[in-house]
């Protein structure tokens, strides 16, 4: 009788638990569970960072899961939009807008060589074509027929010079096909069935048009060989206004859309393997008009249309066929702080943080507090009281070596410094001028302060006893935040005189400041953290209203990260790039705590059985 070794040339290894660093296809015996185990690939949807601005029916199908663009779309309100965002596999960044407002446009190409064409603009339908070079959009020759083309554009990664448009709507359903050669459009083969709101994938010479609206949602599929269309294998589910991967005719994924039975979109998805369609895992949020891109192993479904009042949710989901289990990054509830709290200071990490001072209610009378409390990741314990009730201070350090500098006390704004050793507070070095809401970062004997209401462009470093002035910020600010070290730091956002909320970001090299890419959304009264200048996080705060959004910086640009559960400003916040904590906040003042854990991946380990 054949054995595993006879077939594979080796025995199955035995481990006390699971094999270390197991990879796809590996199999072993787990002695603790007394089971045969292995790593297998499987498909799943997982949540990712929200779009900056939710929209439906954007120009999409441009790029891959790790680098794709959504151009324009319909936003509630103001309507047709030119706003464009790029996804980097983690979050969304605002990039150059298209030259005109439009939605229901076709898309093709890559994140650095994109093509957007047709759509609904002004007048009702447009033939306009635009190319993107990674920096800016430029208008090209118009299509022959003005029409809406939501997800009816294709061409694959090379679509900017070999694009394809099929079907659509210009007062009636269209059967027209046009091909783009990098300079102009020419006519192609006529569809067998005129339709709109369909989905097109593949290249100019090997494409597939699936589903759409004929007189109702459809399952019809047609294949294109560069000159003519032929009938293909119908999908399992009738749908219109769906989205999907856009790269290949022979390996495709479609998802979402509407079957006409409900205003809410479909959650279902299905995969084409070149021979047949098969159901795949469902999305968490049903939507039509989704902005999608990618392949059958790595796709993205961004925003789209749902039911009012949140008609264009900014939600993003990723589809992965992988040997890894992906746990989405998210904020979750922590143990409530002992009292309501606003304007407090904090230092440390998610599982070892100290929160101090602030105010338990609007700061008047006896509401300001000297209380200090330490958090271990599950509960709060009391620490030594601050010498004087202080709020809106600059903060740095760790749970057992924290610093509080400047801020507002009952007597007025101060330059006073205090140091905490894990049990009690002592006097520290005073900053250059009395003021509140400066950014503080670093450790207690090597810290940085920047901005603040007393001297908005002030910057200095701390050696554990005294502050040494450094070159001023380029843009003065207070109600700001920062992270990093005395030689590699960053400050982001805040309020700049005479009171404008700013998106400005500056990096610090130990001496001077350099302006870098702005935040996607101007913000003040926020919290900041991160493991380094080039892996920074910014969360909560205030723009035109309280915010629950989060952004991350990668050394070049800011992109969105998972949102908090509640929108608040003036939260006590600290942490690194993969974990963080937000405590209290206003408006109104609360004692709630939220904890952040970034996305993680682990091997998809399963039991191996004969059934």
C-alpha cells in the first residue's frame, strides 16, 4: 500500500503544536490537538480603510488591489464630482481631480497611466476622454458617441493606450463598441444585446461583457475577440450596476450590483474560471455602483450606492484568495476611564498608558482635575496626582517616564513642566513661552515640542532637564499633534493663525522643519502617534465638525486608516503604528475608551480530514 512518504518522498513531521512559519501546502501532525493540520488557501472579504469621500459610479477598474484609482463619481451632496482618490493597499489618498465633474464614466489602465472616458456630465452625457500620468489629468480626443459607461470600460493595465468601451446609455441602451489607441477612438464590433450598467473586463482583443440592464437585470454574457462579439456563459445571478475585477477575460470576479428586488444592493459575488461561474464569499455590505478593481485573487470594492440616509457609504472591502487569514484593522471598545474627561494628557502604549490632568466637564469652576490613572490594556488604576490641575498640555514619554509641558491651569496659560516616574510627579523644565496645545513627542530625556498658542511656530528639544530652541516651524500652529524622535519627527495639522484649520505637515531633522505632503483632511484637536516619522498615525479631532477619521503617513503621503466608532475631539491619545488608544473627548464630554489594532495576517491553518 502506498504511504505519504512513497508519494511525496518524505514523512509528515510532528510538532507539539503547529508548525512554525507554516506556508501554503504544508502539512504536519499537531500532538497537542492530536490532529493532522495544514495550511490551505481560501477566499474571503475583509474590511479596509474608508474612502475619504464616499461616492457611487466613479470611473474605476483602474489598476490593482494595491494600487488603484477612483475618478469622479456621484457624491451626496453635491452630485457629480471630479474628486479622485488612490488606494495603496492600506488606505486612500486624495490626488489630482479630473478636469470636469462626471460619474458613470468608464475606466482603464493603471494607477500611473489611467484612462477615463464617457459618463454623465454636463450636458447629460459626455464623450470626453482624459488620461492620467501619475501626476495630472489631460483631455484627449472625444469618443464618437457620448454615453454613460459605468464599468463598461476595459483594457487591463495597458488600457491607456489600448482601451475598450462597450454598451452604455445615451437616452437608450447602446450596443456600440469603441476602441482607443492612445490618441483617438475607432468603432468596433456591435454587441448582440444593447445594454447599460453592465460590467466589462479584459483587454481590447480579449474582453468579456457581463450582466447589465436590458429591460431588467440580466445574466447575459458576451465575449469580444477584437472584432466581434459572441455569446458566452451566463452568470448565476442577474444583476446590473455591479463591479468586479477588470484584468482578464478568462479569470474574473464580479460582485454587488442590484437585481431589482430591493433598493439595497447585492452582497453576492461570483468567479469565472474560463469555463463556468461559481459563487464566492459574500461582501459584508450590499451595494450597487461600487468602484471596483483587481483580479480574482486580489480585488477591491470601494463605496457605491446603498439606501439613504448614507446613500454613498465610504466603506471599502478587499477580496483575497490567500493562504493567510486577514484580520482587519479596527478600533474597539476598551475599559471606560474612571471619569468623563477632556483636554487631558497621555503617554505610552495601548497596553501601558498613563492619562493625567484635563477636565471632567467644560473647564470652569472645579471641573479641572489633577488625577492620574494608568491603563494596562484591561483596567485603570490610580496614580499620583499632578501638582496642579493642568489641561491642554504637550505630552511625551512612556507610562513610567512621562512629561507634561505648558498648558492651561486655573490661573491661566503656563510654561511649567512636570515629570512622572510611574508613581509621582516632580517639576520638569519649563518651555519657552506660556501656552496650550503644542505638539509633544519623543521620550522624557529626548523630547520635542512644536507650536502652541503662546508661540505658534516655536520648536525646542528636551534633554530631561532643559529645553533648547530649534529652528521655527514653517507654519505656526496650535491644537496640533506630532510623533517621532529628536532627530526624525513630524507634526501634522492644527490651527494656524488667525484661526484656520490646516492640513499642513512638517518633518523635523533635529534642527529644522520641512513641509511635506498635506493631510487629506485639515484637522485640529487631534491625537497622534506612530513608531516613527515615516509610519505615523493621526486620529479623531475637528474639521468643520467632530471627526472619527484616521490617517497614516508612509514617508511620502497620507492615506486613510480605519475610523473610530465615535466622532470626538480633544481625546487623550497615544500609541504606535500598529496599536493606539483614545480616551475621553468632547462634544459632549465622555469617559469612553477606544483601542486600535492594525491589520494582521496569519497562516490559514485547518484540520486535515478524509471527509
